[in-house]
C-alpha cells in the first residue's frame, strides 16, 4: 500500500471552503483521518457532507483551504488521488448497459488489475453484496437497493487505499445494510481507510473510529461515540404521556423542576428531559407528574444516545439544556486530532434539524424518522414553555 503521508494520515483537510453562488456550503472544514481508520461524517441535510466528499475525491475544487488524500494534494495532484481512492456517491452510478459483473470487472481492469485477479475479485464482491444471482443481468433492470449495492461494490473493485462512502446504506434493506457494514469492517481489517457519511447514528456508532459532526459547513464536534456522549453529559429521563390532553401539563411540570427543558415528540407522546441527578430526579419527576394527575408509561433513565448528541449539537430538539448547541465543550475549539477527545467548535443556530434515526432497532429508526419529518413540517418539535 502506498504510504499515506502527513504522519500516517490518509486524509487531511484544512480550512476547506466552498460557495455555490451566495450559498456557503463549506465554511472551513478541518478533518484528519489516520490511515486504516474509519471517520464517520455526520450532519443534517445540507450540512456540507457531500460537498466535502466531492472535494476530497477531486470532483469539485475548493474555493479555499487544502486537502491531501493518500498523500497527494486533491487540487495539485488529482490523478494520483484518483488512482488510490474508491467512491460510492450519494446517488448510485452504474453503467446500465453492462451487467453487474461487467461493471465491476471493468473498474478493476481500468485500475490495472490482471484479468484473473479481476475476475476472482469481481466474483467475491458479487457474493459479498448479494448480487450473485443477478450478476449477469444488465444493471439497468436492477432495483434501487441492488444498484446501491453494485455501486458500493464498484467503489471497492480496484482495492483502493482510501474509500469514500456517501450515505452507503440509505435505501438498503436490513440485509443489504449488514452486508455493507461487514464489507466496511473487512476493509478496515485489511488496512483500508474509510470516510463515510451517514444519517444513521447507529451506523457511525458501529463502524466509525471517530465521528466528526458537521453543520452549516463547519465541523462542530469530533470524537469517538462514547466521548461525544460523555461530552453531552448527564442522563435522560424518557417517559410516555398517553393522554394527548395531558402532554402540555406534563411538560410544564417537568420544566418547573429545571434547569433543563423537556422535549415532546407529539406523535408518540414521548417526553425527554436531561438531568444530572439520576434516580433522585426520576423520583421527583414522577411525583410531580402524579401531583398533576398525569398518567405515564415506559419510564426510562438512560445515558444520552448518539441521537441526543446529534440533536443537541445541531440545535435540534432534544432533552438537553437550554442553549443546547453550546453544551458540550463549547469553549474548546474543535480538536485537531481525531481520538484526542471530543470537542465542539461553538454553538450552532437553533433550528429544526434533520434527525437521523435512533440507536434502537430498525423499526424504531423508521418511526423516529417519520416523527421527525412530521415535526419538521409542523415547524415545532421541542416543547417550549
Ligand atoms: N451544485 C450545487 N449548486 C448549488 N448549491 C449546492 C450545490 N451542491 C451543494 N449545494 C448546497 O450546499 C449545501 C451543502 O450541500 P451538501 O450536498 O454538501 O449537503 P449534505 O450534507 O450532503 O446534505 P444531505 O444530507 O442532504 O445529502 C446545501 O445548502 C446545498 O444546497
Ligand atoms: Mg449529501
């Protein structure tokens, strides 16, 4: 494997900026990804994830800043970068006239792989991504999920040093998602560096060594999943208020206990509030709700999930404290080295955020997502007194 320069970093970016007309897509993005590790780039819709990936894969020139991938400058040495990377973009790109096997074989051969190796490698990828049966059909007739899997396989066809996966599991069924996760884990075990963007926080939790949270074209926090959770701090009381008419009263009662603001999911009646006082706070909360004659069920006290971290940092609704965007280490600038501990680069504007799914099962993922979309359309998610 060619040496990734820059102290073992396979990807490094400093101060990347990019505008589209008046729109600032990137306002100074810094990233460092050690060779052989996985960086999860998380952010709501429009945060700048795809723009970052396009710059790092030489598809787009930055207006400012510098970036090196696999030891080469993305602006000055784009051919050298391209020879060493694989990309699966946000929207699957396959040659529809070719079969799945031909698509993969073509890429492997174009990147200089010998015939026999390319054939064997292609066959392995077709199996890995559950495309064996469809291998010799034109990909133009593939379903969305099959195209996605073929596109992912294509990103790996040339055995690249650095792989960029832009929302690799969006649109995949659970099996496709598992296959993709396994493929990423195998890649990393072989020493490949991976940058993946995702809206699935559980995916970042499962796959990424470090996570950078991006919003409004800036990295607003970075660290491992446990570090980011610890930075948000405290625990979350979550309970369900069954009677819709009682939900406002419940939120008022919990808000009165302060200092944190409860958040209501109007679809499910789930109310979440942060606390630093564990079971004492839980007892107080339940007593207060009982005094208000509010019936509750599914009561839980738990550490923050990555969902909480994401929503807190990006200014969406959560059970976090008022001014939630500034909660985790707001005073600290984003730390330069991944794994050096979580940090936040200042608060982001409070606004309804594009939420990812929760860390729960797939079913909960979809229900949370629908809930968020509905909340977004409704314009409000967090309960405010
Ligand atoms: N080619 C373009 N022309 C104009 N605006 C663009 C272009 N590409 C991106 N933008 C804008 O730049 C911002 C960042 O877009 P980007 O695609 O990088 O976001 P993203 O984080 O990938 O979002 P998503 O989660 O929706 O994929 C958005 O406001 C987007 O509208
Ligand atoms: Mg995108």
